[in-house]
C-alpha cells in the first residue's frame, strides 16, 4: 500500500505555504487556478492521484498561522515593535500564531525583496511588512500573494495590488494633526518658519504625512512658512547634519515636524543652538528615543498608535487573507497624541 504524501512533501515540491496547500486541498475560495493545478500535479507526482486523497491539511495544521514581520524601518521604532511583538507571544501562541521578526534596518530594497521571497519558500503563511514602496519590493510581494501568502503592510503602505490590507493610522490625517498643533501654537507670531523632516518619500507614510501637514497649514494657518523639507534618512547622524545646515541657512526655526526617525540627531542640533524647548517640536512614535525627549520638554508632542492593537489587527487580517476571505483594503487604528503630561 502506498504511503500518502505529507504536507511537508507537498510544500517542498510546490514551494507553496502550508496555508495555501490547505486552501487548495479543501477547495476554498481565493486560490488561483495555477496554484490549484500545481498542488494537483504534486499529488499525482507523489502518488495520490489515482483516486487516493490526502487527509485535509486543516486537520494537521489546525488553526496554525506562521507570520513573518519584515521591518525596514528606523532603529528605535524597530526595537519598540520587536519588544511589543515579544510581549504578545503567549497570546498569539494560544491562538496558534507564531511571529518571527526580521530586522531589516538599513537593508537595501533589493535585500528586503530577497527576504520577502525567502518568506514564501515554506517559511511563513503570511507576511507583515514595513517597507518602502519601490518596484523590487512590490514585485516580490505580488509573487507572495500569487503563492497564496497573506500580505499586510503596517504603518506605511505600498501599491494596493501588492498587499491585501494596510494596517495603521491614516497618515494624511496624522500630518494634518501635526499642522493643527503647530498652527495653533504659532498663531500669534507674524510669519513663523517651520521645517519638515522626512527620511525618503519612498515611504508612503512620509509622503502622506507631509502632504497632510502642508495642506492643513495652507487652509487654516497660511501665515506659517514651510521653509525646507529636511532629508534625515531615518538616521540620527544624517538628521543632525541636515537640521544644522537648515538652521545655518534659515536661522532659528519656530517649529519643526519630523515625520520620520533620527530624533536623537534632531534634538542634538536644537540643543546645540539653544533652541531645545523653544522650537515647537512634533514627531511620531513613543519609543526609547522619543519618550525621554518628550519628558525633557525637547519634544512637545508625539503622534503615535497602540502597537499592541496594531499587531493584533495585522494578525487578524493576515489570517483572514490566508483563509481565503475578503480582507478590507485598509484597517485603520486611532491616532494617539501625547504630551509629557499624558504619557503612561
């Protein structure tokens, strides 16, 4: 009597994930015809095509979901999200979810794309990713979706056809929130100058935040002048140098909005010119760098989100996508605003 092929054999032969094979074997919706044909061909090759059927993969995998988080972000935010994922490990394990965090800080787009493709070689059922919206990465994400993996973007989005769901705040609204804080604080000054710090507009969140910031200033506070967009590259050293050059050219800044990382460098540049606590300073995320700066009155406001809610929502949407459901195009989480007096 022939031994029945195992899920591991099918995964190795087809290079598809466990979840995708589960969907194909159980005739669930959302499986591409080519994927279904690949599974059927593998069954025939392994000797299960002559009337013999493989026991349902769902009985073997139960409700298991293997998630890989790829984080092409700044150091401080990556560390905070990694810590948050670790704090949810027991909760996720009880739900059959394992989460592997892959640190892609400083990685090129091509390196990130390669790690995305590696995730599809049987290592994960779903990918959660923070990344630039660039052709190498979006092409790799589309390949993963074609293989049946769930793909969810966190914090910053990519092309809509390269993921199932975006999970995070409304970044344009976040930029508008920053503009409202800056404009209200500077309303009594005749022609205040402010600067915006970005890492790269390849992050759609940076572009959306800057657009929202400028649009609300034009509408509500036209007397506020955005004198420069500073490229900080999510690096403390690069942000320090770029901010220092900006102030050498434009003088003391009345306000600054950092949509990115590198806050240690920005704070150092302000302190160097005696502007810490005098220049209105709004940025994003509560982490090991920004929280002490907020408590020290260097940063005035932090715009953030509940990272535990973010990860729980992302896992929910990944499970939905892998199960062949119809996930929403976005799942927004609330924008949280902190001053030193409202920190936990």
